[in-house]
C-alpha cells in the first residue's frame, strides 16, 4: 500500500517553497535595482562627459574666423554672467567675388558647404569700415540670396562669414543646464545641476567654469580662448 503525504508534511513543503520563492524574487529584484542603478550612473557619466566636451569645444572655437572683424568693429565674441555665457564664432568664410551695393539682396562668393539656407551670416569690409548681419535665404551656385537688403556698399574681397552663436544657461527651478544654438530654443544638456558658475579672466583671455550636480559633485575647467589671441 502506497502511503501519501500527511497534511503536516504538505504544509512544511509549501512553507519551504514559499521561503525559497521569496528569496529568489528578492534576489531578482535586488539584481534589477543594482543593474538599473549601474545603468543610471553610466548614463549620468555619459551626460557629464558630453556636457564637458560641448563646453570645451565651444569655448575653444570662440572668435574663430572673427578676430579681424571683432578688432575692427568691436563685435563681442564672448559674453557672460556668473551663471551663463555666450560665444560667437565663424564656421565658414569666403571673400566676395564682386562689388555689391546697398539695397541688394544678393552677394557672390565661392561655393562653400557652410553657406546654406537659413544660416546667419556676417558681411564686412575693413577698408570701407562697415559691416552687418544677415541671413542666407537661398543658394544658387556662387550666388547667395539674403533675407534682408544690404544696408551698406561692399567692395570685392569683402568677407562673408557664416556665424554660430552658442549660449549656455542654468535653469535653477528645473535644475538643468541648457544650451542654445543661434536663434533656436534652449535644449537640456545636463539635468540635476544645482549650480553653474562662470568667470572670465581678460588678462589671460581664459574662462573658468564650474557646475555642481545634486549639491555633491563638482566639475570645473579652465579654458584658454586661443582663437581670440593676436597671432
């Protein structure tokens, strides 16, 4: 005769199975939490490295292709407050191929990949002592159509420079450091930022920046604005 399990034995087995299941589930939950924490930390470090790289890249380009125009016309290349800064630099430049006149909405310059529709542009003539900002509305070969009529006459070999203006600013309520390019909108660059500090040292032409994350970690950098130095 085959003897079955007693009720007590069944209860003991069920209790052991419940304990084992609880241990397994706890281990899985703990592992998942640990994995998620590692992933979150990795993502945060990647965001920090990306932010630092962006700041260093934009600061190192500050004034690029614009030093002559800035020296001649006093165009600001770097502006800042203690919690924000703005840099201006050129991405492409070409001399004008012919004279152009006040009221015209077209200039001629060698074809350049940087000259494209909706790009901000600086046109200046150091000999005539004039400059202005405009926007490229269209490109056809060497012809650049402008959004606005020229306010000055420009001689052949005057310069046309495609501009890039980048601004960094902290939003304390959102605890976010944001970045804006030209006339676009501020886009989040780094979250959980509780402080952002900027200081410019004119005697060394360098910028100190520092940002704080969750009132715990601080990262700082000191960048020499080499493109603004006379060569």
